[in-house]
């Protein structure tokens, strides 16, 4: 049996920190000696751009070395893996063409299981400890694919007035997915972009505490301009500025996630 754990980051609320969290947790896991594969599932290419500049990201699109090409042609994803500049950390890039993925999936048989099949050889090979998948801010057939291929789901939530809006829909969606993919577990909520001085921060924590049996990771990711600087430089914050608060927070969040996954 493969020991690879597939973890997806999803929230239909846009801008909640999915891509930032996926990129930085992946980096910190690789720093901890784990083998990690990042899979960019969003047409915005934000995960790809976290590791490669725009020119390289567009070159991947042009050479059809992307998740879009693999999914639409139902190919094994092994051939789409690109090494990043960091040891033990690889990436499968996304494509701007992912904007039409819902239409592409529609006529296909077992359309919600295509990603799982395309990933199956990589998972079975056991060459990675973790595969982290970044999702777009939608709840359609493609996100169903992402969840059906995953063992664990992490929902990044922004500590802001609208941060929790739509979370109930997200929970319903996951419950429906579990009827066809019972392996997926909601691992926890990761609070991102927090400013402890603002009343929304406290409100977010209180509202989340009102949900029964919901895990909220202890590590909170606070607002930090180092994140944006690192993204501007196409690198994870821990590589951009090791001494930053965010680097430490993402290191702690990655540790927590690895601990929870093994439970
Ligand atoms: N801790 C942080 N401090 C400051 N800015 C942050 C932080 N985390 C994320 N951001 C910024 O917030 C924005 C949204 O983050 P991100 O792209 O990770 O969210 P997302 O959920 O992936 O968005 P989308 O739904 O569009 O995919 C980005 O511009 C990012 O630079
Ligand atoms: Mg994103």
C-alpha cells in the first residue's frame, strides 16, 4: 500500500489563502525532509507562479506540460512533473486553459474520477510523502475531481468580515463528495491573513468555535508583506526571508498538518 497522502486546499470563497498556503506548506514539508509534489489546479496559475516566473509558466502552457493537457487527454501525470529549484519539491503546472475544464469534463465517463486515475501511478509508486493540490474558488466537477483524488481536505479561511461566508455550502459539498469518495476527510481549517488587532479576527475564531467537531489548526497565519514580496519573486516565503514571521508560521502549520495526517 502506498503511504503517499494527497491533501487538497479548497474553499469556494476567493482570496482565502489557498494558493499561498499550499505553496508554503509544501515548501516547509520539503524542508522537513519530505518528498512533496505540488499540483496546480487553478487557471490563475498562482501555485505555478509561486515557483516559476511568468515566462516559464507560459512556456509550460505552450509546451502542454500542464494539468489541463493531462486531464483532457487522460494521461498519466508522471510525465508532467517539473522539478522546482528546491530539493524534494516538484510541481505539476496549471494552464490558463483550465477556464474551460468544466466543459471538457462534461461528456466524459466517470468524469469526477479522472484526476484520481491520472494521479494513480504517482500515488502507487510511493515516490512522494505528500501530494498537495491547489483548487480554484469554485465548487464544480473539477473541484469534485480534486476532492475525489484526495485523502485530506484543508480549508483556508481568511479572518475577514466575509471570510466565513459560504462555509456551510463548502461543508455540504464535502459531505456529498464523501458519498462517492468516502476516503476524504476534512482535516481542518487554516486561518490566514489574520490581523489580531481587528474585531473580525476574534469574530472568525468565535464563529468557527460554534461548529461541532471542527478542527481549527492552532497555527494562525498573520498578514505579512513578506508573503507578497516572496510571491513577486516567485519563491516561497521561507526561501525569500527565512527570518520572517510568515516563514515560521508556515513551518509550524506544516508540522501541525503532518501530525494530524498521521493520526
Ligand atoms: N499572510 C498573508 N499576508 C499578506 N497577504 C497575503 C497573505 N496570504 C495571502 N495573501 C495575499 O492575499 C491574496 C489571496 O491569497 P491567495 O491567492 O493565496 O488566495 P486564494 O484563496 O488562492 O485565491 P483564489 O480564490 O483567487 O485562488 C494574494 O494576493 C496573496 O498575496
Ligand atoms: Mg488560488
